[in-house]
């Protein structure tokens, strides 16, 4: 979820498909097209419900950039016939961008499935209504419960995971980072080679934010560590250790809200 107002906006350029490059893979080409089509359909749905959706200073511009970052990050190693999405923190509020709706569209176009979990029964109910309206043919289920426990006990073997369950707080960032780490450890060993995990709400060193507190008051803070957010521990683990996971994408040199994207080697 986007709680802070970020003052820096940058543009991402989608990489065009090139059938002539060495190692061109027809399956990858198909999947890339599915991602692009799902993005177009997702933004169209959002545009019909949010009056200022195309306002570049809105949080929705950040979400669009995050979608493009994922599209630009996938490569031929992400080679699955069916996309199985697992999301912690259901997509249930238009104002938060509904990133999961974009992922659900991808799963739907590959005859895959999507599973979400959230501790809030109200959020789960809203999510079910939204997905039923916009993706009625998607095999979608949403569960109420602690995401860490759910990830440990589920029989699902996802190949695309979105971790977004514990709200990041700029002035108390450790709980969400720890929660994200525990989610990662609960699911990562079960995922296949080439699978991707996305972690929401991260900011790199040098970013400054005007943070909106729940009571409406505002406070300015700046980031003084390499990466702060839900994926802070995961980020350090991946870049500093010899792990089965690697950081992918070229979208980290920005002061926007960053989705960390990692892929299993």
C-alpha cells in the first residue's frame, strides 16, 4: 500500500520484443505478450473507476511504473505454461492500485490460478467482489489468516509471489521488514527454478518522503540505509550472500516506491 507521498517521478521504458536476438524463445515471447496485454487491460479497468487515474502525481502512476518494472524484468528463465500467483495482502482497494489485479490477469490468460491471504476478513470480502467483477473466469481464492502461517501450510506451489501484507511505516520500519522476511522463508524453498518473488513498498538510500500518518499529520523523513521497506532483509540477503535467489530488473536507481523483484536461479 502507498502511504507516503514521494516527490520524485521517473519514466520507465518497456523493452520491445526482438525475435532476431540470439536465444529467442517462442514461449518467452508468448508470455511477454501476455504480461503486456494484462497491463493494458488492468490500466483500462482502473481508468474506468478512478477519475484522476492518469494524473502523473498520483500514487497510481507509481503502480503503473511498478507493473512496467515487472514486465521489463522477466526473461526467458521465467518459463512456465501456467502462472500460479500467490499474494499476501489481498488487492481490495482501488486507491491502493490493485496490483494483484494485474497479476490475476496474467494468471487468467495462462489458465493458471491466483491465491491470496489477508488477516482482514473485510479486505478479503472486498477482494473477492473485485476479482469476480473484473476476472470472473479466473480461478481465484482468498483466505483469512496470518500470511506466514498460510504460506507454511499451503500445498500451492506458486511461480509468481507478491508479498504485500504488513504495512510499511517509515518511522517504525522493522516490523514490516521482519514480517516480509518470515513470509519469504516460509515459501521460497517450495518454489521452482525461474520463479519470481515481488516485495512491495521499498525505498533506496537518498530518498526523502513526506509521510502521511493515520491521523492525517505529515512528517518528512529520508532513507539512510541501502534499502528500507518490507523487503529490506530479503534485499540484503540476496545481494550479500550466496543464495538460490538473485535480484532482477534495472529499476532500482529511483526515488520512487520500489518493488524488489528476485528470481530463483
